[in-house]
C-alpha cells in the first residue's frame, strides 16, 4: 500500500470557516491514524478573489488548532511548490495534452458572445443555459472552426480558454468512502473551462494535476464538491492516470441552527456566534471575532467540530486529539449534515476547561487578566484562583468575570440586598468577626469557616443568614465560588478591609 497522503486545499479568499477547519481536521486525523502525510496546498488560481494575508491566516488557524500540516507553503517538501499560482507552467502542458487527445478544445468566445448564447437559449424557453454539447458547435471554438482558422487565431494569440469536451449519454462511476457507489450522467455536465485566458488553471484542472503530482492517495472534501466529482474522475481517466486516482470522500455539510442549508457567515452575524476559527480582519467589514477570541480552547473547538458529522459508535463525547486519531474512521462519518448548535459548542468548551490543568490554562487566562490591566505577580496564588473558579467558566473570558475581584476591590457593593434583613446583631457579628480574624495565626479556608460558625453560634445567629452579607462584602454581589475559599485567597488584610468598607457603607444608609 502506498503511503497515505491527504491534502487540505483552501482558497486564500477570507476567513477560515469552521467547515473548512473540520475538513482539515478529518484529513489530519486520517493521515495521522495511518502514519501518513497531511499536506496544505493553497489554491490561489482565482487571483481576482485573492485577499492579502489570508494564506498566513489559514496557517495560523491550523497552528492554533494544533493540526499543523507536514508540508505546505510554510514547510516545503519534495512535492512543492504548494501555491498553485507558482505552478502555473505545469497546468498548460496538461491542458494542451487533453486537446491533442481530443478530450478538450480551444474556445475563442468573448464574454459577450457567451451571454448572447445564454439569452438566446433563455428566449427559447430552455432551462439549461450551459456551454455544452448542445451549443458547442454553434460557438467559436476549435470544434466548430476549421483547423486552419483555429491555428490562425492561436498564432495571433487571440484570447481563448481551453474547455473540457464532455461526451453525451455517458455515465461516470466512482466510489465514495462515505456514500458508497455513485453514478452520474454526463448529460448534466457543461464543458468546464480548464485553462483561463490568463493562463491560470481553473480548480477542476489544477486539483487533478496537483493531486497526481503530489501523490495524493485520498481526496477528502466537502459535500458541495460532489457535483464536480464526475468532471475530476473524467480528467483522471482522460489524462491516463486512472490507476493513480485517489479514493474519494465527500463530508456532510455543517448546517445552520435554524432552517435548512449550509451554515454561512451571515447566519453567525444574524444569530450572534462566530463561524471563523480565529479573528479575521475583513477588508470590508473589519475585524470579525473567531472562536479563539471568544474564549474557546482549541481542544474543545476541534472536539466539537469532529462530532459535527462523526462519532466512534459509543456515547462518548469528549475526545482528546490523540483519542480522535486512534478512533477515527471514515465509515463512521455521517452521510447527512449536522446542525450547528452554539450552546453545545459552549458545553464542549466548559467540559474542556473543567478537565484542563492549571498549567494548561494559566497562560491564556493570564493574558486575559493582563489585557484588563492586572499584572499577575504571585503565580501560586493565581494558580489557586484558576483551580477555584475553572468549574464555573464556560469560556476563557469568564475567568475575568469569575475572578476579577481577587485583584480589584468591588467598585460597587450591593448593599440593598443586605439592608433588607440587616440589624444590630448582624452588625456586631461582623465587628467581632473582624477582631477575631485579625488574631488568627492561620489563614486557611477551613479555619476561617470554623471561626465564622463559632462566632455565629455565640451571637445566636444562623450562619446561613450571614453568608450572603459576607459574600457581598468581599465580591460586591451574589456570585463567586465558596466564600471562605475567596477569603483565604484574598488574604487577611484585604478581607478585613473589605468587611470594614461595607460596614461603613451600611452604617451610612441605616
């Protein structure tokens, strides 16, 4: 068996949609499972849609997800170059070869002439407005012109394209690793342009030539490319490479949460969630946030994506990348699309935050705190804070909401929630708590809780009545983890200071 070689071949036209990342992930998992190569190939043949910075962005996304390619523009291998724009000279040779073999032809039609053809067909009530076997002999091409006329036009370099000649009444057969045996008629196919007037190939020619030259063994891509598969199968056959044709698999679509159809950027904008892996600086719309900036761990992001179309046949939902590699199989990929559920995506992130170590989270959380103006100096204390609040965090950004009060005294105190049941006994309790806490030789949460309850009992008060005021004194509101854990991490001086501050506010309002 030949060494497994798969490729992810995005176009550098904008942000990397989560469907694209899932395609890359499935390719990566398959390659690593079989000790193969994962290749990144940048399909930049359409220079009119090329966006500066998009290629670097794609590589950054794959690196963030920890599914870096083994070969690509950033990591040259023996099958480069890996940008199609740098392989331009290769494609013309194969397009010309197809012409000589009678499987392609030169077409000299201008855009206006093609538009006239379509308008004529439309006027005749035809639904099919394609450039195909029905109209090719009425157009200006090397099939309708004499060899002499064709040669004359080529000699003066008259603008032309090379089109694939699709024979009528034939059937194309191929096997899809997910969908099984597929049969398609050629009668619904048009004579695709293979080589454009500027000498650049179209996707159809370039993908076949590159897969052949790069020795790709498995071609995995999205379901939207299934209608083009017969064109590619025919090209493999016409070029004489049928024995080297990769095995095919077309992944199901990621569907919008509401209604039908493929999840789009507009759906994300409409429903308020990202559809890109990382922030993309759109030339028109500006900065568009991605899952990374929203506070997702790459482990959770990949886990979520993998389960949008695949499972291992069990009830297991949480998988590490290594576990996915070990258990991944193409035959467990679903045929039908999966609806994207943002709440479920956040659930995956919450589960991954909970199971992640402090060491794994520390770097990302520290960056969030630093952006808020907090400089972390005590690493041990910071680690303890992360451990204390991580189970309460769905997104990495929640660490700030759940833990900012450890570094900043509350700017506002919800005294209204205390005053409704406040009395002199409670006031005296906290005065005594300050005195006793200030004398404690040990400042551990267990000792703090025991002391709190002993003073409450001596004051003939129930600890439950005092816990909420104590919480509000320390954090400003009705939130946060265990209150004695908070006090332990705040330290003696800061805890007492916050109790005194709130007592002062309460006395002013009584």
